[in-house]
C-alpha cells in the first residue's frame, strides 16, 4: 500500500521528464534526507528507477556545475503493473480514480503506448480487475476516464487533488 508521499512522487513523475531528488523534495515540501528512504523503497519495489547522471538544473550556492540523477517511472510493463496494483491497493477509492485520470492523460502513458501499443491498456485493465473492485466486471473493455484533464475542484476535493492542483499551479501549467 502506498503512502500519500509515495503517490505524490508518482504523480510528479507522470510528466516523464525525470526529476532529481532535490526537485522532488522541493515540490513535496520536505528535506532531501527525509525523501531519500521513500525513493529507495519505491526503487526496491520497482515503481521508480533512477536515470543516468545529467547536468543539474538547480542553482548551487558554491556555483559551478553539478550532476543530478533523475527519477522516472520505468518504461516496463511489469513496472506499470506494479504501479497500477499499488495505486489500486491503496484503498483510497476517490483518490484512486483521480490518480487513474492523471495516468490516462500523462506523458508517461503516452510514451508507454508508443513503446508497447495496446499492451499498456491490457496490462492496466488486468491489474485493475484484480485489485480495484469497480473494474472487476469482465465486461469493462477499457479504463473509462475522461478524455481531457478538466478537473473541477470543490469543497469535496480530496487533499491529494488539492495538492496536485497547487503543484501544477506552481509550475504555471494548471490544466
């Protein structure tokens, strides 16, 4: 079962751009040292992977150039199944639907479909049927979610939805 912080890491990584530990910590409003064990656990389970070193995009007090290691959601069907299973297993019914909406329109899913074609939807649906009761019906043919990211926030919005809205707003990319 994923913690709220782990889910937030996944949501940030859905943009498929790769984020350094420092960048993730900034968006999660926590210290790098507190985030490190969370990232290690997600890597151990196979939910995230660490990319090759790249030039840091962060400013450093001492100046000079530094490298950073970006984290990604792996481009692997087994990793995708693990992500979906863990999200569905979180038992946060409304948040699960919200996360799946974000997944459906994400750059990560787009890259996975480009690489694996229809196997992405099959794998996703297979895991949802096993782990998420609303999708246990064998007649559901695909993951049913809105085609666009028009999310309406209200007083019924969950904390996760509000966090995501504020995260996107901080990037000046509010959907």
